[in-house]
């Protein structure tokens, strides 16, 4: 059986990307002249005001949309359509309620006619997220954290070279969120994919990412990049991370005193 311990990560490039949406008779600008290179295997977090265009960047990277201007490319090849090597995980688990956990994880390979060859990968993906004993459970029987783990397993079974995470932990309670943060780092280190995380949690961005990209209000422009060189596992009380957190919050216009 082939070795699935790691994948060949995808390098991603946004070259002077601008994008917007038709709203009635006007165009709502969302992204403006965004240039960003993400190295293969890098974990990058996107921060910025709500509605500034961070999720739109993920949709462009996934190939769900094509920019109005500029180019999005993976390993130098323009991205113009979805592909199984680029998987988007949403804030809501979006599981099929009529299928078991295993059935949800099998959905991608099944749709591509690859299920027979991927059954071992389904078992592995469930084990990676700690759901190996819940394969026959239905979504309504899962906690929020377990449902999100199932969604991540559904992504991992495709051996993504690029994992796009659109606030996947945003609706979870704090303890579940802390545990899944650790799991995301573990999975990223084990599988080797490139990861892009959209989050509104500055601390989460600093704990997980190699690099944090801060965006302006809409239309989004990059206003700051912060490289996080601290090795994993990272501590919340690390003075270097605390200093970065304060600087990012200040640039977001947030006062730390309550």
C-alpha cells in the first residue's frame, strides 16, 4: 500500500488580485491589489475585520471563483476551477445528515469513483481525527467538536496539498477549540500540506501559523505581515507571542483593556 504519511504541499501565489461582487447596479469591491506568496508546507493565518474579504481569498484559492483582476496560481499553474488537491473546510461542518460519519468521509472518493481504492484511507482519516469508533454515528449524534473533526477527516481523505480553513473552530466552545487547535497543528505536521486559516482570533493565529497576514477593512489590502518563528508546541504565555498579540490588536484598533 502506498505511503500516505505526507503529501507534496502546494505553493500558492496571489498576483495583484482584485475582486468584487455585483450588488444591484453597483460593484462591491472586496479585494484590492493583493499580492501574496505562500510557500509549500507553510501554515498561514489571515486576520482582519469581519467582511473584509478573507474568505473570498480562500474561495479564489479553492477555484470556486476567479478574480476580476490578477492571477491565483498553484505551483505556477493558474487556478480556475476546484480540484481535490485543494480542499475548503467551512465554519459549519456541512455534513450530509442522512449519511453516517464514515459515509460523509467517503463522499469525495465515491463521487470520483475511487472509493474501492480509498477505503483504507477513510479508516486512516477517521483515526487521525479520533473518530475511529464513531464511523457509524450520524451527524445529529455528534457534538460540535466531533462534527468538525468529521469535516476535517472528509478533507484529509482526499490527501489535499492545500487545506483551506474558513474559521473552522469559530463556533466551538473554548475547551473544544483549544483541543482542536492542537489537533490542527498535529495533522499539519504529520501530513505536510500547505494550510491557510481564516480566523478572527489573534491568539489562535499566533499559536498555529508560521506567518500572520493582517488585512485592512474592505476592500482588503495587506497592511502587515508577522512571522512567528517560535517552535511548536507554543505557549500562550510566551512573551514573544504576547508582544505580537498586542501589536496586532493595536493595528486592528482593539484596546486590550476591558
